[in-house]
């Protein structure tokens, strides 16, 4: 039998081979585009959220440059609302189609090769194969990136791919929160201190939902080991209804539809009032989700993009985390968000004084069982928030 590492190496080698063929087929002599910049942000929604405010900084520094963003179409509607005013054009990529659909890949590569830019900026710290190949495909006089790590790619491939950059800006070896990681890179690249707030513009999300006095249960995440159990969420939903008379919105991705139905039934069977629970899973755009988050009393969420929305929109959120990406994406530093509360796995909670050691251990992945986090811990935090938040307390007392 083949070892898993051997199979993975073969798959990567095969993808690179396919890329070389498609890259050759997509060859196009570029047009020179003077005073132009192309920026890569090809990773996930949460990564974009922690980056998007820096586009304003780039626009301010390169006032008379034409700026193109290469973005993941997973956050397209959000980006068009938040970032289109800071860039001149956007090239969208579908990560699920790249290298898997030949015609799509050739078409995308031709778009990327249409111009020769003055500067390519690749701010991604943990670059993956898709990002690496896209950066390689683009013509630019100068290419900048942070030194980064190789958690998403073989070390030898990263070393080789880093040769395309005219300058790699050094990154701290220690684990730091991703917003500060972005600030570190852009401060060094632009050679100036950057002091911006980690807040999203709320204008696109101002329309108030028809439902009032509600809490959100966000049950999704990109991996099973990051998802708290549906039975746990049910107990929390029931508690919020019975103790604080809240309406419950169940949110998540389309892949969470089956679990959402189970959760809805678990709650309504207990409280015998189906109108108190609204299943929104798979029914919201990112703009609509952010709007719901902005106007909620409280969000209970796995550690995923929803948690970032809550923190960056300055709304109450309790995040349930097994410690995955500890220090890098969770918890939010207090100075960035004082409404972000996290319940970690008991092992982390018991050893929180060894935070630096723990963050190095879990900075990329945690295999701790998320379902060892008890509902009682979450309920304690809910009570704390409802008691301390004057607005929530007043709403509750009026019931």
C-alpha cells in the first residue's frame, strides 16, 4: 500500500504537471500596463475579512495606480460591497474549478496573462498550491510577498516557488493574530507604520431584518472536527428561548442543511412553538448573513467566518473552539474586539497560563474533541453577556 504522504506528493506533482500543460496552452504576450498593481487574495472568507481594510491603505499609498484584485469568488458579493471602491478591477477565481476544468483554467490564465503589471503583491502568509501557481502565471516587473510558512505546501515546493519574488519581506517566527500579520507585511512593504481598526463598514448591512430580538446559532465550519455537536446547539437554543425569550436563527452553509433540520426539530419539539425558530441555512448570501449578524443580540458559532463577521461588526459572539489555529485566528485580541468571547476545549482552558506554548502546539491544527466543551460553559457565558450588556438586559427585563 502507498503511504498517505506518497499519495499526496503524487497528487501535487500531477497538478503541477497539468498546470504546466495548461499554462503553455494559455500563453499570451502581455500588454504593458504602466503604473499598475495586481494583488492576490485567493484564500478563504475569513482571510479576506482580516485583510480587506488594508486595501484602503494600498489605495492611499498608490493613489495614481491602477489596482487589480485577484479574489476568491466565494466572497464575491461581500467584496463588491466592501472593497470595490479601493480597486479598479477584480479577477475572480473558482478554486473548485482551477486545474480541474481545463477550459476554465486556460480562460483564467489568459485573463491573468493579459497584462504585465508593475507590481504583484501576494500578502498571503500560508500560501497554497493554487496561490503559488497563480502568482507564477502573472507577469510583473516586481513581485512582493511575506516570507511566510509552508503549512499548506511541501517545503521544497515553497522554497522553489519563492524564487519568483523580487523581494520577500521577513515575518516574525512567533504566532501572531492574522490581522497583525497583515499589518506586519504591509508596514514593511510600504515602509511606514499602519494603524487601522479591525472593523467592517456597516453601511452595506444597515437594513434591519423583519425578525426582532433574536440570537444566531451558526452550525457550520469547513471541517467536522471544528463543528460542535447539534445536540449541544439544541440545548443552547432551548435555553435562549426559555430563559431570555429569544427567537433563534439557525445559520450555516448549504452543506449543513440536514443538520439544520435536525436542530430545528430538536428545539421546536421541546418548546412547542415553531415560530420561535427560523432555519436560514443555505438561504443567505454573505451580505444577508452579515446583516443578520449586525442586528443580532448574540451569535453562538463554531470558529469560522461567522465569528470573524461578529468581531469585525462589533457584535456579541460566543465562539466554540477546539483550539484550531490558536493565536492566529482565535481568540481576537481584546483591543480588536471586546465582544468576542471564546470557549476553548477544557485542556486549553486548564492550561491557559501556558498560552504561548499552546499557541505553538495548535497554531495549525488541533485534534482535541470539540464536543468535550460542555453546554454549561456556554450557558455561563450567555448569562454573563445578557447581564453585563445593558441593552440586552433592558430587552430581557421588558419581557
